[in-house]
């Protein structure tokens, strides 16, 4: 890969720029390099517990300087998707500040049009899961902010929202509409914000399924980093081949040069 072949980046956040309560060494310097070289980039994330504002504040605390408009989250993409379809009433099965991104909707446990599912962390309970199941059985549709299997935290690999989505799909005989990565449209929404053709954009990620395979299906170039949830044995197991593999985000400038 050389600089003329790529014009912009979609960069995953968790596992690529930050892990747990610290930034990955070289992350700030790489973002600064891209800014200095006038290479456009968008930070994308499947996190469902934080609003875009909270993600932005978190990045600032870690010394990662970006504009709010340079962040695309799965909840924000879901808000846009729901508004495009003139949905008014939803039930939220998620926790954290991301609930504020849905403030323009009627949040109800009565007769929602969609059950919106994300990661609930320690707020998970049987009663809450069963309530979402009953709403689906009464006719609500299932909208998953993402369907990741797990993610990397400071304590180690941690189960993610995908398990909850799979449980609700199995129990209700309903197939979820997935909004975040690896959905092709999520990547293309990011590409559109960069105002670039997909083949001129590279996704940088630590998740071979959500980031790399999803990016390939959207027509992007793919760069895997060996940080976060990346595990080398999955390359062979999943039969996924990134265009490039680098040790960390710190090596991106060297790859370009």
C-alpha cells in the first residue's frame, strides 16, 4: 500500500485506539499524523453504552483529539435509520449514556414498533430479557445495534451484545436487523461522510469479523491491528485475510510511507 492508493480511513476505537482505561501507545501520534497530512478519517465504533458526546469526551481524556463529527457510533446510525423510516415508538434494551441519543423517540414498554438491543452489561437480568422477548412476541421488530461476540476490556475478553441478540432471535423466531459493524451499510455511511469512494478507504480494526470481513464486503481496503481482541489463530479459523496486518495503530504512518 502506498499513500496515493488510499485517500481516507475508517478507524475502529475500542481495541485500536483505546483498551480499557488507557489509550494504545502511538494512537495520538497517528491521529496527529493523519491530520497533519490532511488525510481524512472517521472513528467508528460498535459501542452501545456511550453516546457520541461521551465517546468524544473519553477520547479527549486519553489525549486523542478529534471533532465530534469525526465519530460515528452504532446508536447514532440506528437513530438515523429509525428516523428515515418515520419510527416513533421504541423500547430500549441497552444501558448507559447511549440512551440519550434516542431522545427524539417515544420510549415505551407498551406497544413499541422496535425493540432496540445493545450491550446492557451488569444491568442484565432475566426479567429485562423476558420483557424484550414478550414485546417481540406481541409484534415488535428486533433492531440490534450490533452483534459482536465479545470485546476487549482491562479485565480481559468480555461477552458482548451479540449473545443477547442471538438469545432473543432464537426465542422469538425473529431475525434481527443489525445496524453497526459488520453491516455493509454502516461502513458505507462512514465512507459517505468522508466523501470518498469505498475503494479509496481503508478500515483499521482489531475484529476480524466485524471490522475486516465487514469492510471487505463494503469494498474497503482492510488493515488489521494486533491489539485489542485480535487473535492470530482466528486468521486461519475464520479464513479471513486482511490486506495488511500491523502490530498496532502506531505503525500506520510507516505503512503509508
